[in-house]
């Protein structure tokens, strides 16, 4: 791809995107522009990617690129949007890597094409689902541009903005949820183990999980079908499944309630921050 692309924020998401762009030859180094608060991180990236364009500020990047990835934390996004707003053109395409800042609030800063997406850590190994919402101003060529990029290392799922809160629990949040559940499983097994180490238990579990995922996907098996095949009434798996069936619904209900509640809280805080910034700006312009 010959188009330039800018990345503001080189944290976990921004650095992952940058690596994938270069690793998969989606962009040449000289077509990538990056900006970040930490100068040390920029220096290390300059050493690794000598032809990449290091911008001294977010404003410099916004002046240089029509395609901009905003990979900053939700509560830092309003200030970044305010910084770059004077340099955004009608044709500027903003791709925002958090759904916790509402589209209507981003529109206070940009009246053009906006894509909101939720990336996942699993994309580091070319997997996972990227939840994606395009506003009505994203033209077909821009949709294709974005979906081709993300589709190179994940499955792109187009979804309504109102559904992302719940769905991100199944995608972006899943690696953390999964790791915690499996960690507790390993701890429980370790308390009953005589000679098998925690590392060995974890390895066996991960290999089994990888195989189980492939089995379900490649054989198009549902969860219920898998349970029925593995769990014979009166057998050891059956007894364990009964416990999960009884106890896990409350656990998952509580986890989803907690995560969606915090999602709504952060969205509200970001919206209030944007209201404060935009009202302040309008008052200043009136005073002038």
C-alpha cells in the first residue's frame, strides 16, 4: 500500500499495529508516521525502523497524514483530539482504537470519516476478532482500506456502536478473562498434584485448549455438541461439567456486569471531558 498512515500513541495497541504493518509489508517504513508522549520509546523505534517518520508532536503528524490511527487511552483521547483538531481536513480519516469514547463525542472534533474499532492482543499471532464501527461518512474506499489492513492479521467484524460494550468482552477482554480462569484452574490442580509442576500443568492445559479450539472451528462443532461427546453420564468429565453448569452462570453474570458497568463509566467520563473542552473552546472564541 502506498498511502501514508499515522499512528498517535505507541503503547500496547499502537506498537502492535506498527509491528504488523511492517512485518506483513502493509506499509513501507517511509510511509509510516508516529507520535508518542515518551521520547525514549520513539528513539528505540528509530533504531529498529530507521526509515520511519518520527513526528515531534501530534499536530505535526496530523498535518502530514490523511489516515490517522488514534491509539491512546480513552481518557487521554479528548485532549489529543483537541490538539489535532485545527489540522484535520474534511478528507482526514480517523481510526480510533477504543470504543469507550462515543462517536457523537468524537464528532465534536471531526466531521469526516470515523472508524471506531476494538483491537485484540490475539492479533499479535494473526488471530482474534477486531470489532469495527464505521460512521456514515466513511467512504467505500476507506472502509476497504481499513478492513484490508486489519483483515491481514485478524477477523474484522462490523458491528453497531451500541453492541460493542457487550461484544468486546468476547474479543478484546477475552485474553485477560481467559488467562484468569485458566490460572485458577491450574492453581486448583496444583493443590492436588504430587509430582507435576505448575509449568507442566499450564502447558498441558494450553495444548489441550489449542486442540479444542481447532476441533470446534474445523469440525464446526458447537459447545453443546462437544460437551455431549466428551461428557458421558456418570463419568468423571460429567461430574465436573455439572459443577461448572451450576456455579459458572453467576460468575460470568457478575463479571459481565462489572466490565460493562466500568465501560459505561469511562465513556461517561470521556464525554464529560469533551464537553468541558469544547465548551471552553467555544467560550474562548466568543470572548475573542
